């Protein structure tokens, strides 16, 4: 059984500001290749079709990548922040 994923307040704020959806973050963690990050955390990355304007700079992009930074604990995963990259 997969560990449940929880989101810190900071992660939710960054998702809103940067244009990441909860299901995209979960997909990145569940299907992405985990990489070591700072302070014992992990990151994963997933790319998605986008085809609209970014909430960050109002420019049109065809794709975006969502990269959550998270901490794996016994019985759960906690997302601490989320980075979003837009590209054509």
C-alpha cells in the first residue's frame, strides 16, 4: 500500500502561487524517479501538457514540470515545497 501524502502549509502556498495542482504533485511522487535533495529530503519530477498561460508571468506555455520536495517518514510522505517549470 502506498504511503499517504500530506502537504505542509508552505507547500500549498507555493502550489497556488506557482500553478501546481495536488494531483500533479501526487503523480510526480508516485511515478517519478526520486532523487536526493537537501537535508535528507527527496525530489521527484513529472511533466504535463499545459497549453495555456502561466499564472507566474502570463506567458503561453505548452508544457510544465512539477517538482515536489518532500520528506519520507514512517507511514507517510510530507511535501514541504513545490517547484514548477514552464516551457515550450
